[in-house]
C-alpha cells in the first residue's frame, strides 16, 4: 500500500490539485485589474469569488456522492476540463457576466478535485500514514497558490490579461492528460469500495454521514479555521495590503509567498500531531481559531499602518489555518466507513467555503456602504474602511467555535458510550508529566551511556 506506485498515483493527484488551487486563487491577484477591466465596484468584484465559492460549496456533497460511485479518476479529469473551459472564457471576457461565467466553471471544476484526491489516500496508503499524507496533500496544493502569486502575476503584468489566463487553461489541459494516462482509483487486484446504488440508498448514505457527530465536528472545524486564510488569499488580502497598508507589489508578493511557505512548513507537524494525539484534534482546532482572532485584532487595532513584521505574523497565522483545517477531513475518515468517505468529506469541505463566501461578500458589501456614505473619503480600499469591513470575520470565528464545542461534546458522549473516555486536557498533561518523570527515574547508568 506504500509502494512506489502509490506515491506515483498520489503525485498525479497532487498535480491536479495544485492546478485547481492555482485556478481558484488566481482571481485574488487580479482584483485591481479586474476592477478596471470590468468597471466594477467592490461588491461586484467580491461577487466573482462569492459565486465561485457558492458553486464550489454547493457541489461538495453531490461531488462526494459521485466520487464514491464513479471513482476519483473520472471526477478529477472532469474537473480539470471544466476549469480549463472556465479560464478560456475568462481570458476573453470583457464584461461582468462573461467573467462571472468563467469563474462559475472554475468553481465547478475545482469542486470535483480536492475530495477526489483525498479519497485516493486511504485506498492507496496504510492507515498509519493517512494523516501525514493528507497533510502533505494540503501542503503540496499550496504550491498552486504560489504559482498564482508569482508566475501568473508576472505573465499578467508583462503580457496582459488574456495570455495569463490562457496559461492557466493550458495547465488544466496537461492535468487531464496526466490523470487519464496514469491515475488509478485503487491498487491493482483490490476491489473498489462499493457505494450504495439508487437515489434512495444515496440519500440514506448522506443522512447517515450527516447524523454522525464526527462528520459535523469535522465540518465545523473546517468552517472555523479555514475561511480567513481563503478570504485573504482569494480576494481581499491583495487589495488590503496594496491599498490599505500601502505596500508595493513586490512586498505583497513576498508576503503571499510567505503564506504558502508557512503552510507547507506547518503541515507535516500538524499531521504528526494528529497521528500521535488523535483525541486532541479539536483542541488544536480551537487553538488555531484563537490565534487567528488574536492576529487580526492586533493588525486591525494598530494605529495607522501596521509594521511589516506584524503583517508577516498575520500571514503566518492565517497560513496555519490551511493545514489545520485538514483535521476536519481526518474526523470524516475516522468516523465513517470507506464507502462513505467521499460523502463525509464533501460535508466537511462545505464548512470552510460557506464561511469564506459569506465573509467575502460581507466585506465587499461593507466597503461599498462605507464608500457610498462618505466615510471612506473617496477611497474605496482605504485602511479605515478595511478596518471595519474585515471585522466581520470575528463573528464567523465566534459562530464556528461555539458549533465546534457543541459538536465535540456529542462526539465525546458517543465515544464514552463505546468505552473511550477523553480526560480533561490539564489532567492528561499532568499524567503525562508524571509518567515522563517516572521513566527518567527508572533509567540506569547503562541507559545514559
């Protein structure tokens, strides 16, 4: 299950996911250019991403059901085709409706990719490796965002709008070819997990996945810590740093690259933590949520423009939310049988992107209201309007934390009924400290040698 063939299959899936992430985040780099090209307001620009994420989130559960039935290969290839068509449409669009159509196609194709890649992992790798490989998947996909920040942005600014989006369409075409040539759903000789057939059976499977408290805990974990980084990377981070904080394009590109690098660096550590401390996964989620709220508070309450070190700290904390949100998929895996993983993963993935599209829309709406009221002094993307608009994230973090705690209580009651009791964290830490001291006292001089 961990033979070189498994890593080849995973690499092909990762490339398709990398392409999907680059397509997803490309619009976050072109916010200012899109405002000029389409003669659009802040709400209209946010609508591009909101509708894309609405399509993405709305398709997660249907895609989860479909991937359980048809397998990852067909879904990943189909998703790459849709994203390629969407970028072709966007390359030549010169109006808001044309641009929106392109982003809808991108969102639909993107929706088919991640769940399908995640579903490959437990079918190709040994269970002990699954949490770490899942983190590596999310970490590697971040390279797609780095591609949109650096090469795509360079082509956009040097060659123009159309060549830049044609390049993204070409990447989708390459992904289709590689998936069809090399990717397999299951190892040779291994039977495919049989999903239940028929509409009634599909509905029953979906209902069982939703009724499982572990699935809902995964969804709310994803909701709470994934959305803020998505908002920052996909839409409002670039305008906030350029127009609000007054940074130059090179510095912003460096911060976005730091975002990707931090996510890639943190991912393996979170994967190891999940493998070694599966009963403390939700605690990690809550800690990341608290750090995210604290980082935003520090930046938004800072008088005047924030120093670069503080903005870099914000970027690093937001980046941690990406691999941290992968914990939600580990909940889906451990609390659902193999034939229902795709469906449960789809439910989990809805969480973060619903939160992201709500946040993106509300931030754009608040910016437009402040501009129309005269508060912004004629500067749509000024620092003071951004201070107010970005505060909507605190409301969503609070909702997510409350729902995560409620779901965790239900999961722990279910586990207790099965004989698994999770002790309070402080008590567990004290016991671990006593055990470590006892082991040290039992060491002999030979052990020290």
